[in-house]
C-alpha cells in the first residue's frame, strides 16, 4: 500500500475512478496474505495527517483496523521493502516488528546509534551554522535540529541512491521522517530538541 487513506466525509478526500481509497483498501487488504505499507503516509498518515487534518487521513492499519507491516520513511528505503519480501520468501514468515509495525532488522536502532558523526556528538563538536567551518568538517548536527536520537531507521548504513548518500551525509539534520506523526512531533525541524 502507498499513500494515506482519507476517512472523514466517508473518505471523499481520496478517490480513484469514483471509488474512495477507503472502499478499495477495505476490499483489497482484507483478502491479502499480508499488507506492507510503503512510506510514512500509508504507514502512519504522513503530511496530510498533520494537524488540523481536515480529511481525517490515517495510515492503512489505523484506517482499516488491521495489522500492517510498515516501511516508513519520506522517502522509504527500497532496500527495507525488498528485505521484508525476501524475508517472507526465504523463511516463510514476515520479519519481527517493533510496536509501531516496523521490521526490526531495519528499524531496530536509532539514526544516532549508527551515525558516523556520533564521535563529534560525544566530544561536544557541533555545527551551529550552515556553511560554517564546523559544517565543512562534518561535525554533529544536533544543534541544527537533528532528530537522529529519536528516530529509528538504518539510513546511515543502507543510504539512498544505490548507497551514495543520505541526509546527514549531505550535511542536513535528520527530520525524523520514519517516526509516526513526525510532521507534528518533530517540528520545528531546525531547532534542537530540549
Ligand atoms: S548528526 Fe544527528 S544522528 Fe548524527 S550524531 Fe549528531 S545528533 Fe546524532
């Protein structure tokens, strides 16, 4: 499944060919062997579920009242999706999940736990301004709002674009995009958590 499901006004805010997402998902998902949600929107509602959420958008599991395997991220990492499918093909079962439906093999540790800038965090070496000497030296982005300590995902290891880059590697703080309700919970993105 991709995308959030509109639930307010009988699902009128999300339609394909005159049928609501809610109606189609109810028909399809309940017959499925397993439902894998790709991306933060189908996993937890995503940006359209941010306050005030007039369309009543929800993730698939919450909208349909079913258990789903969630591969959140904005974007989600295709490696984590393929790993989930291969786990089923090889072992005949879905991978173990955390309490918000994410496979532990991919979301078992925080970005902060895996981050190559972690030694700078421990040594109080922080970037305080984009474009500064500290930013150039790859210091820790915590004071620029990095949400890596509160975010579970394997981005530092798997990376994106065939392993060539990822947000912190490019000098941008993590915004926590694989966490439920991150638009509300993690904002403001460029201010350090207390
Ligand atoms: S850049 Fe972010 S994830 Fe990396 S060590 Fe600093 S706070 Fe942790």
